[in-house]
């Protein structure tokens, strides 16, 4: 009887130890993946680093309307963000993998400089083209002004 108990205890302790080691390994792998994701975040090129939205534009209703018209492709059909990101900022089927621009967390994690850079230049590995040749600097800021309202509303 003592031998049976000792064998059972060894098997149980061994199984628990293996489960704890596996859980610890998974935790470490998850942490490593999260850290790798942060470290692979692209550095903003010097020509865009430090860019901030022009004074007063963030609260300018006319800039928001102009930004929405640009975003929706009304002004320039070659620039139609809504085609992939959706008119409400939620990705469409065509925009599979596109960022959800209505998500407040998504809006908060990007600086003005990063938004401006990504709107201006094509992001490697994505379908989104750069728009610096299709939109003026002022128009790109207007689009970002509108994007910021999508994220604030959290629609």
C-alpha cells in the first residue's frame, strides 16, 4: 500500500511539475513575442519625426469636414481611405488586415508624426499606398484630423 501511494505521488508530482514548466515556457514565449513586437516597431524617418498637427487644426470643424471628404474619396477618387478602412473607421472586407481606425486604443498609440508618416509613405508589407504625391501636406493633416475624431468617438 505504501508503495502504491509512493508511485502515485511520484506520477502526480511529475505531471504537475511538467504542467508548471509548460505553463512557464508559454508565459516566457508570450512575453518574448510581445517584446519582439515592440522592438520591431519601425522608427519614424527623420523627415517625419517630430511632426505635430498644426495649431488649431485638431478642433477646426472645417478641417474635419475637409478631412472626411478626402478620407471618403469625394475630393480625389485616387485617395479613398474608406474603401479599406470603412466610412466609420472599421475595416471592410477589401481592407482585411487594415487597422481599425475607430478603436480608441489604436488612435491613442500613434503620434501625429506616425500618422503623418504612414499616410504619406507606403508601409512595407501592406496594401496601403502612400499619399504624399496625391495629397498636399495640409490635406494629409485634414485627413488625420478626421481620423482622430473616429478614434475619439470609438464608433
